[in-house]
C-alpha cells in the first residue's frame, strides 16, 4: 500500500480548498447576475469594468512580486559574494 506523505496531503488539501473557493466564486457570480437590479447592458458594463479592475490589480501584484523576487535574489547574491570573500580572506590568513 502506498503511504501519503505530509507534503502530498498538504498539496491535496490546498487543491481542494482552491477548488471549493472557485466553485463558491462561480456560484456567487451566477447568483449575483440572476438577481442583479440592472439591465443586461448595464450588468455587462459593470462586469467589464470590474474585470478590468481585477486585471489591473493582478498585474500590479505580479509586478510587486517580481520586484520582491529580484530584491531577494540580489540580497542572496550579495550574501554569497560576501561569504566567498570572507572564506578567501580566512584561507589567506591560514596560509600566512
């Protein structure tokens, strides 16, 4: 019998949570459209505007995440360089 390792279980639970969240979001959108107090044209315009706002928010968040990733990479690179310099200095001290 195969064992489920904790990482696989956590991944499966995360996928399940995401699936339920997306299902709830779709149901919410459909219910909102069915009971919308606006005309079809107004509702479509509203959806279009909100979709554009969502795209912009996702785009901005993506840019922020990329910038943060670059910053972390640069800090890591600097740490490695500093560690290499310290190692080299220590090696030279040991040799005399």
